C-alpha cells in the first residue's frame, strides 16, 4: 500500500469519529483537512464526508452510515 493511501485511511478513521479533529493533509503535510458533510438521498441515514486540504486543495471522501438517534 502506498504511503499516501495509508495516510488518507488513517485521516479518514480519525475524522469519521471526530469531524472536528485537527488532521494534517496526507498529501502536502502542511494544511489541515476540513470536513464537509453532504447527505445522500432523503433518508438522512447516509452522508458523504469530504476531507479537503485547506492548503493544497487535495480531497478524499468517506461514505458513511449515520448512527441511529
């Protein structure tokens, strides 16, 4: 597995559980990943969580189920 891929996976695990955590960009190492959640469909049960670097603009996305309320 490439180093960048592992870094993205690690960042995704952290930000999946705590979207407010300060996580460095896996690509440039300088910026901080900003989290933006977008709902999928109308059920409100799933989101795409975008992880976007505030420095280099690289991004990745996690599709996740939201916990039951």
